[in-house]
């Protein structure tokens, strides 16, 4: 972020009438109305700005210290937007320390219905009829991470960027899939296609779970002989449940709920699970929920795999 020049703050020995007597007690960012409530006259505010002691960073919003930080920028946006405002989008995620989210050039601030929705320079003020609740965590007022992520997803033009955002906030434990899906369902449809796709790819579906959709697709195509949620006992104790299992072929189809692994332990767990099953002579394939969007392609892949597995067993091979 571009930094302004450093300004040495110091009050002259003789303070003009109306100046706040203790500069250290002033907020770093101050709205004009708050300054007046503190007993600083309008004339004194203007004098301070003219003398370079304060900087006007937004209309009726002043910076009283010597270095304008990212936190000051967020607080200034909130003061400018009004007492009921809350940060959203990248600004809220940055304030919540979501990894790989940097301070945005343009700060999104939500205000409830009746707000003037006036934007200025680097502050985008958006009046919204959708209720929002400000986080109680320390720091600037901001919406929940699920709401902030959904708002940011609407701004992203690349599907891969939205995929990474959704996977990051869910897998890092900032919010749940259901919370983010609820924000999608209650939010605007315009610009939300990437968010819906990303949600579906990590296991969310408007009608049913991916496994249920896969079962309907397979049965419509005449592919049967499978068990759903089949229990497989492991040597030495323990067991695994398989999404789809063909006992006659010792073949398993897994609908993996997460396509984009950002956590190493989750990726390793998937590999370990696969190894356990193949060690039992079970042929396993993995398909993501997004594969179900192309039903014909999904059916073709499963049918080809099952035919190959049957041919191997007929040849006396225990391929896996």
C-alpha cells in the first residue's frame, strides 16, 4: 500500500480556542461529528487540517497521527460510512487474518437499508437489504467470514480464484460449508455462478448429497450390482465405509468431497485410505462431485472402468 509522508504531530505551546488538550487521547482516525462531540470546534478542525497536523483522508474523516496504516484505512472507511456500517469482502477477510488475503485497493463497506450508499475514492459503500451481523472479534467491525467470502466471490472473475477462496475459508476452519452455502442461497444470483460451482465441487448440492446424485445417475444408466455405504472390515480391526461397492468385482467408487486440498494431512489421509483398500485387492477410483455435471461422461467412465475390472478378473488377474 502506498504510504503517505510522515508528519510530526505536536501541538503549539498556545492552543487555539477549541483544540483538544491531550493529543495522545485522540483516536487515530476521527470523524468530524465525533470531533465536535469531543469539544473540538469546527474552526479548530479546519485549522488543524490547514496546518498539516491532521489529514483529511475521506470527506469529514480525518487522520490525526503520523503514519496511515492498513488498520487506519479500514477504520476510516467505517467512520465515513456511518455507525451501522461493517466491512465485507476482502477487507473483512484481511481484518480476520484469513491467509493469502491482502489488503484490497478498494474497501467494501455494507450499510443497512436507509443508508445513503455513498461511495468515495477507495471506499465502496453498499446499502443492502440482506441482514448482516457484525463480528464480535477484536478489530474493525466486519461481517462474518462466510458473508465476506460470499461477497468477495461475487467480485472474482476467475473460477479458480473462487475455488481457492472457498476451499481456504472452509478448510482453515473459518466457516462451514453450510454457512457459506446459506450465504449463496440468500444472496444475489448475478455473478454467483462461480460460487455455486465451487460449493458443488466440495460436496454441496441444492437437491441432495453428491453420493445420492451419483446413485440416481448410475441407476438411470442401468449400472447396478453396487452397495452404497458398504462397510469393509480391515485386518487387525477397524473398518472403512465405501460410497459405492461392487462385491462381485471387488471394485469401489469414491465421490471425493474435496477437490482442492490445501491441507497436507487431508491429502495424505486420502492416499492412506486408497492404499488400505488396494492392499485388500479392491480396485478403487475417485471422482469429484463436479464430474456429475457431465452425466454422460460420468457414466461412460464408470462403465469403462467396471468392464476393465471384470476383464481383469476373468483373466485371473488381481489388478487393483
